[in-house]
């Protein structure tokens, strides 16, 4: 019987000691609250569409209307951006491309390919649980490749020498200053990530050089004609983001 009393005494002693330890721990936690830790680094991938007006009307006298109509057509390159965010500073590397397709004029087959390379810089003034807001500076290099060729697969050499194929590449560098706004979501992502966003970028474009740089396959071509980019720039995108702590 005495062993039962000894067992009960030891049980209450351990229970009291355990309770004191828990109480001490809870007091320490209240006195030393855990601070919210921000991620050291965020990185992600952006998928979007690039919208900017362009006007090649000055080239009409040289390239003819059937080429400038294609150049002036609606062009929205799809792009991929690989980006990083460190202490609210952001950097993104962009690549985009679009194939306008083929059009025909008399005996000609016309093609246009548009490619864009870019570097995006920003600073997140607001980076809350659901919203990101930052000023945007973006440097972009647009490359337009225009091709004219005969619809006929086989043509006489003499005809080709009189009406040679056209293959020119116009290059224009621009800078865009504006704003970036995005909304963060943590569910229903198509990819496994910490969060994903729906975003919009808007700004004003201005050219870094007045006239485009024009090349053929072998030569640098000179001209006094200019490309007009209008007064606005828009981008819609989705991003998938990862955090490191």
C-alpha cells in the first residue's frame, strides 16, 4: 500500500514541476515575441503580353504601302521575364517574340517577325500580403524583320535579279518610365510556388536614338525615316514567385 502512496506522491511532484516549466516557457514567449521574418530573396517568372503602338508611315515611300500596312498592324509580342527581388529592389530580364504571319500582294509573299529584349528595374514601395506597387524603368530593344519573296517556288534567275527578295531588320531601343501594380494570390496556382500574381504595367515610352538602325543580311542601311511609338505603353502579365528565407 505504501508503494501506491509513493507513486501518487511522485506523480504529483512531476506534474507540478512540468506545470512550472510550461508556465516559465509561456512567460518567456510573451516577453520575447517572435518577429515576422521577411524573405531574403524572391525570384520568379513572368508570362505576359507587350502592348505598344508603332507607326512606320514615314517608310511608305520606300517600302510601299503593302509593307508599311503590315508593320503598322496590331503587334503584341508574348514575353517571358525572369526576375529577382532583393530588399525591395527588383530586376527582370525579358524576351518576347511574335510572328505576324504572311500577307500577299500581287506576286509577293510578305512576312514580319517582331522580337523584343528588355531589362526591367524597380523598387517596391508597397509590398504587402496582397499588393505590390512600384515605379518602373524598362529598357527595351525592338527588332522588326521584314521579308518579301515571290509566291512562286521556282522562278527564273533573270526574274530574281530584277526583283530580288527583301530582307531588312529594323532595330529601335526605347526606355519606358511608368508604374507596376500587381495583386498576390496564394491559391489556385497553375504551378507549385509560394504565391502568384496578376499584374499591369503602364508607362510612357521614349526613344533612346532618333532613327532606327537598319540592316540587310550583309550591310548597314541608312535612312532619315523614323518610327513613331505614340504616348503609352501597357503590359499585362502573370507571375509565379518563390521565396528563400
